[in-house]
C-alpha cells in the first residue's frame, strides 16, 4: 500500500511539471517561423511542376558521392601548418 501511494504521488508530481516544458510562447514561435520563411527564396516554388533543367541525375549522383567521400578520406586535402623551406614556422 505504501508503494502504491508513493508511486501515485511521484506520477502526479512528474505530470505537473511536464506540461510547462513543452510550451513555447507566441513571440518565440513567431520568430522561428519568420526565420524559416526568410530562408526560402521562392515561396511559390512548391507549386511549380515544371522540369528542373541544368543537372541530370547521373551528374547529381556523382556529385553527391564525391561529397560523401570527402568526409571519409584519410589523406588531408591541405597541410594544416605553413612552413618555410628550412622547416621553420612562417
């Protein structure tokens, strides 16, 4: 019986706190929506069903594969330290 009362009290205490954590005020919600809308170039673009011209599927796949491989390479693209011919720091 004691465990049941303790469990009920704990669940009531936790449920009372959980509702306020997920609520956002109107000002922050509006700020987030405005920031997202500012990043969209063409808001009517979602309704444009014409074919995209400029990059075919094969070239897009190759570009995407090169992009993914660029993160897994063990060879650095450039030396992180600039040195002179003698090996001293510049």
